C-alpha cells in the first residue's frame, strides 16, 4: 500500500495543478465562443431588420420600428436595440438603451468583435451594423446583448471541469493501486518460485531452458496476447470502413511492406476498338475491394492478360501503370497460350473445380491434360510473384480457385512471406471433394497459405473436415488452424460484400423515374408489378428453377396473370463449354414456353435479356422492381442480393433469397426459400407482391444497415489486420526463442 501511495499522491498533486491551470483557459475559451456567438446573432438580427427598413425607405415610421424592436428585445439575451438614420444625431431606440451610447460616438464601438461595457445588470456586448435602407440612404443598427448568461455558463463550466478532474483522479488512483498490487504480487511469486527452483519455462523448439529468462519470456507471451486482443477490439469498434480505412491499416499496421495481389482476372483490360484502344474495368467486387490497397501501397497486381490490346500497352517487363488516368500501382500481366487457357481455365478450373464445389448436379470433368496445364499456369503465376517481390517477406493476396497451387509454390520460394488466400466459391464436404483425382495436391497447395479465407463458417468447417480426412496434418478445431510441414495455416471466415455507398452515378435517377422508364422500355402498363433477376447464364444460379416458380405462381394465384412480369438479365458466360451452351438453350426454351402459356393477357410473363448490361442499367432495374429473386442452387455469397439492397435507398422492395447462398446467413430479413421447391418459391413471390410498405421498410432498413457496416472494405481490412497480427506474433515468438537459446549457450560456455 505504501508503494501504491508513492505513485498516487504525486499523481493527485499533478492533476490538481493541471486543473488549476485549465480553469482560466476554460474561462477564456468560453468568453471567446460567447462573443463569437453574439456577433453572429447581431449579424442575423441586422439582416432581418434591414428588409422592413427598406420597405420604409421614403419615410421611416418610428412607432412601427419601435414595435419591431420590442419584439426583438423579448429575447432574454437582447438587452437593447437602436437605429441611427444617416447622419441623424438622435437615436430611435428601446427604453433600455444605455445613455452613454448616442449616434454621434458610434465609431468608438465599431469593431469586428464587438465592445464590452459595464451596465446596471452586468456586462453588455455592443455591436454596430451598417444597414442600407434605400438607394441613397443608409443607417446604423445598435445591438446590445446582456452577457450575464456568459458568467453563468462560465460558472457551470468550472463545476464540470472540477468534477471531471476529480473523477479522473479517482479512476486513475484506483487503477494505479490495483496494477501496483498485482505487479508486486506477480514478481514476488516469481522470485519465490525461482528461489525454490520450481518450474522452468519451456518454449517450443528451444533446446535449452533458462529459469532466469522466465519473466522476460512470460512478458513477451503476454504482449502477444495483448496484440491479439487489441486487434479484435479495434476490428469490432471500427465504425466506417472506407478506402481511407484500408490506407490507414496499411500505413499503420503494414507500413513499408511489399503487397502483391494475384488473380486470374485483371482490374483493367485494354481492348482494340476500331483504330483506338479502349480501357475497360470489369464489374467485380474483388477489384472494388483490392484497388484501394494497391493505390495506397503502390504494390503489384499480377493477373492474366486476356484483352485484345493488353500486349500492346505493357512495357518490356510486361507491366503497365494503372489506373490510366492517375497511375498508382503496377499491373503485371501473365501470358497464356490458347492450349493453356483452355486446359487451365475452361478445363480444370471451370469444368472440374467449379461443378465440384457447387452442388448443382452437374458432373465435374477431370482430365490429366487439364491438370498438367493447371500446374504449369499456377507455376507461372508463382514465378511472377517471386520475381516481382521486393523483399523476402511480402504480403501476397491470392484470389480464388484458379490459383489453388500458388500458395504452396510461393511458400517454397518465399518461406517468410505472409500469404492470404481467399476461396471465393463454396467448399464442399469431404465426400464430394473426394471425387477430385488430385484432391491432396489441391489441399496441400492451399495449406501453403498463412491465412485461408472462405465466405461462411460452414465452408471453413468443410475444409477442415477435408484436411482431417485426406491429409497427414495436425488439425486444431478450437482455433480453426491446420499445421502441415511445421507451418500453420489459419482458417478464417471473411464474408465478402459490395462497395458502400453505391457510386452516385448509379443512384442519380430517382426510384420513381426508374419505375416509369423501365415499364416504358419494355412496353408494360404503368401499374405493372415487376420482379428482377440478375445473373450470369450459369447453371448454378437456378434460373430454370426461378422461371418454374413464376409459372407456379400463375397456377396457384391466377390473379397475377397479366399483372406481374419477371425480367431476367442474363449475361452470357463460358459459352465454349458444352454445359453452359446447353443451359443457355434450355433457359431460352423455358421462358418461351411459359410466355406461350401465360403471356396472352397483355403483358409477357417473362422478359429474358441475354446480353451484357452496364452497372447503371442493372441498378435502374433494381430500383424499378417490386422484388428481386435470387434462386442460386449453391453460391459462396451472391452479391446480387446485396446490390439490390444497396440500390433501394427508398426502402421499398422485397428480396427473395435462396437458402443455399452465403448471403442468406447475413440477410435473415429476406424471404428465404428452397429454390428446388416451386410451391414454396411461388408462395414467397405472392407474399413479396402483397407485402405492406411498412413491413418492406422495416426489412429493408435492417438489411441496408448490415450491408453498409459489413461492406467490401471491411472484408479486405479484416484480412490485412489478421495478417499484421500474425506477422507480429511470429516475430515476437522468434525473438523470445532466440533470447532463450542464446542465454542458454552463454551459460554452458561458462
């Protein structure tokens, strides 16, 4: 206790001196703010009175003017009000006007900050404002404010300052006493243990154990735990995730680190358009999230160059500075032969891994030739990373199922790198993944990562189960980590999202105008109910099931025939693959059959638009529709659902969402359905079309709040924070082990 008092008493004296110094400062600040406030009020009153004076420009009527002055002085702070017309010596003023102020000596009171006088009731603030009452006439308005309220405000401020410092002194004193007592007891207990020779600190990997270093090693371990705790609290308390937030993390947590992004898709594509080269930016949540990182750190983005003009725009090292209008980072392009692209991308990635991971009842196709190209292309990407890395420990962000082998390849060449891999599609259960002939190689490749991310916890669990089934690795289910070959990989959930708020250009047109324009564009009645679906023509998106649900709605609720139209925007994709081409034909055929059956009542049942749409066109449809139907048969997240929510700032519209999407776990306010159950989907469509506006607003408000908070920048930021924490932890543990071993070697030499 005596030791604690030695800290507490000087602390209390210091706080007392600080409080004594702060009080005069508070008085000065209070007076300055109050004077500024009175000057503003004086200007506002002068501007208000000038208009009535201009109305009386020819002959000012004193009675009317005094009546106006009296109403103004009813405000308890306005003490007196007067007016001097032109060069007149007599002031027209309220009875409370001090006798010491006259029209002949106004110049001595004319200052920018007002003048303070001593009145009968205390201090008075005098402000002079020049007024123009006509073309050739002017005058001066004299405003007197009572400053007694400032004295009251100052007294209250002193009381608050006193209570603040008293409370601060109490809290700091209590914390000081507690910390001093705990620290003293901890050190005393450690010394007693050392004197008795009890317990030696055993660090994993250390061959020599020294009791004298026990307090140092323990403090380092506690520091690691504090760092993890600090990261978690900082992440949870982050309110607004923006590109600036990502830059702050980079500069604060990963300052000076080499950051490299690796993906199949490039952020900027150069295409030949006639005689000129056009730059395209693909609509991608991945690009939206990672571009701020690249801009902030001037890193390298490595991607496949597939544009017709991509080769014409790079330098001798296959690099091009982007963005074109304001270069901030380098895009390094990888070139693939037609055979490599066919085997790596269309073959193994999209005919093999894609149907394998999406349980959509399309049989995956695996060919040894495709696997050979997949390995070759992954090695190309890994070699490019090694070549572009400026340090031995870069931060590398590997994206998606196209590059599953890259993390292990990088780990062999850059063992100190921090590799964050994100798997953007679902991960199936072990029984389904067992179909892949190269399952062990795929899993081992991903376990070269420092951190491996998925959209949902369910996919994380599936991956850990797969490792447990097929790999000789140590699985930590409590911390959700896997150790293979002495290197640990953390398995984490990072649900991806969209940019927030949406770009202003996408939201420029009012929702009501969108409703009218979309109906005119499709020759629909102005009161026609509309549903919207936006997808690539992919068999995993459940477009056929969606159309069957609309058909079932007409069967169960015939009153919607001719009153409800479903618009499907379907972008062509991977048409060179047989399953995609046959699926496109089936979608077109199904829509035609339903229209033939129910489209003869004035308005079509389904409007199918198999073509590319610009983002502003998609958002226009979102904002015009009564509902959005997302019927994916299996999806990692599905950003269409979140885009629809972001587009509805009018807080109208209903989201009908498949239970097999990652978004369904984040947006419970949507109407969740099983897309294979046509009756249930039809019932949900009817509920959406008849839902009261109040309920629509309640649901939409909750969903918009979640999408705004858990936006795409939070997705990227959390991965960077975890990477920064991991790097710190590894550095501190290595330092602890190094100290222990070196001290032990010194003792043995003695």
